[in-house]
C-alpha cells in the first residue's frame, strides 16, 4: 500500500441527511468543487443525488459538465459560477447547466452564446454584499436586473435565482448584508413578476444562523465532516469526517530504549503538507506517533511502541482508529481542514468504503 483516501459513503449520507434536516424547509446545495473537496466529485455527486439532493454547486464549467455526464436527470440543478469571456460556455445551455452571473460582461457573453446555439441559459443573479467575490454592487443592482430582464424577453436566458456570498466578518456586518440582499431580491422579483430562489448562506452561517437560510443554503465542508468555524469539532456538530487517509509502515528503527522511528509511505508528493512536521500526529495500532519530517514519498514519525512493517497507518480520519481529524491538522498548521483534503494528489486512489 502507498496512500489511499478512503471515502466513507455511510458518513457522507449521514451528513447529508443531518444537514438537510437542519436547514429545512430550505434546500441544501451540495458543493462539489475542487474535485468534491478532494473526495472525488463524481462519486460524491452520485451519492448525494441518490440521497435526494437536487442542487449541486461546481464552481467551474468544466466540473459542471463532468458532473452532468453522470447526473443526467435535468431535475437536478447543476450550478457553476466561475467563468469569464475566455471560457467556453457553448455547451452550458444544452446540458442544463445553470450559471451564477455577477457582471454585465457575463450577461452579454451568455446572450451571445445563446443566440449562436439556440439554447437559453438559466442564471443566478449575484449581489456583492461585501465579500468582493464577484457580484453586482447594490447601487448598480436595478440596472443589472433590467438588463437581465431584457435578455430574458429576447429568449437568451432565464433568471431562476438571486444569491450572494456573505463576508462573515461579524454578525453586525452580516445583518446589513442580509438586509441589502432582501431588498435586492424584492427588486428582482418585482421586475420579473415571480418568485426567485434566494441563497446567501454557506457552511458556517447555515449552521449558526437560521435567519440566513432563505430558500437554499450552500454547504461544502460540513457535508464532508469538516467544521468551518473555530471552537467546534465534527463530533460536537454531529457530522462525521468522510475521508480517512491511510498508508503503511515501511521501516522501523529503535532510536533509544522504548522510542522508535517509523518510516511511512506517504509524503508531500501525495499531498501531505511538509509543514505538518512537529505539529501533528499519525496513528498506528491505536497509538500516536509525532511526525518529524515529510519527504517527497515518505514521512518520518516517532513514538513509544514498535509497529510492524506493513502495518496500516492512519494519517487523519474520523478518530475511529485513534487518529486525528483533518480539522485538527488544519488547526495545527493554521489552515482549513478542507484545504488539506483538496490538496491530496489526484494520483492518490479514492476508494469508496
């Protein structure tokens, strides 16, 4: 064995069910960007849809098209929102991909492609409420909505939703953002003469502040069992880490009486961050070993028991085998647990268990 990322299907289903019930009656949009946060976007998308999820968020158009190739039911919405004039959107309409749109250039690009292909595109109009991650400023919102309405009357697109990313810098700022968003939603719905789906909350706000749920919430890290905010573990949230990263013992050396140096077949080429050395631990036969060094294809750890060569090593996971969680790894090195999962090499096998 080199390195395997075990993807716990039962844990994923548990998290989807738990979080869907928590945000109901709002719908849960499952975010599968970055190869499903490193878990394998096609597998997790299929599992989610079989669990009843009807909305998938993909970030990029290429990912959305890949997901649509395995999720052929058009009643399942697939959203992408990171694109510009250099991206090919010619297959978006015919494959029923929805686009998040945050500026006039994107609207013009959609209109041009829809005219050329004959396939109108469903869009989510985005308001910038302070995160500065794309989106139209409130001062330009009415003009933006008017232009989208004009293009809809020409048959180029159909507006199905309004949305935003909130900054989550403070509850006070988020409350202001929610007020602006609700005003923007009203402006859009009055213009189009119908109710539009609204979504603004992502993982953190969706768990902590129910007043931000709107019609739909976007959830990524929590579904994979990775808490997104400080001071709360996955166990306390009731979610289960979905990925367990495992490897094996290559070599054991007794460095002093009762202390053993272990070489493990996992390194930074597999995606293990080199700077976890001296900060995190791995588990072998239920015992913890501190990582001392991360090499290209191996890592060195030290502990007080003698492992067996070939024995399984748990780098991070759901704590079942004495290992730390990926959130604990993230806390130790000053990053997010989902960032660590995302960086696990594509060459590492993802194995559904």
